[in-house]
C-alpha cells in the first residue's frame, strides 16, 4: 500500500511539473525565478518520496530511476545555490515525461 501511495504522489508531481513547463523553452524557464524554484522544490519532493519505496519494490522496477531521483534531491537540498538550471531543464523536458509514462504503467 505504501508503494502505491508513493507512486501516486510521484505521478502527481510529474504531471504538475509538466503543466508548469508546458509551452516553455529553456530561456522562458530560466527567466522565471519563481518557476525555477517551484520546479526545483517539486523535484526535491520527488526524491524524498523515492526514499520511502520498499527496496524490493524498487528492485522489481529498475526502469524507474529511484537512486538518481534521491541523488538529485540530495544535490538540491545540500547545495541549492549550486543547482545547475540547464540540468534541471533537461530533466524537466526530457526525463519527467518519460518518468510519468513509466509511473502510469505501474
């Protein structure tokens, strides 16, 4: 049950991030500091949620980048000023839509 709740929350965050960035390019994203902060916060929340997934469940679904999301969360939380906006944009534009599809399939 806990894993199911985490998946639903991760899916909600992914969909929210996609709505936030809909129709934007990197220039539009990076010019909006509130948007950048909102997206970074939501990505950190996703990483925190990944820590709550049972290890057996995570191992059964290796296509989901559990440890990478936790690692991104750690980079955000421990070095916010050093967060690379271009990397965040690449995650948002390339990885989040694919992640949303993978989570939906679960």
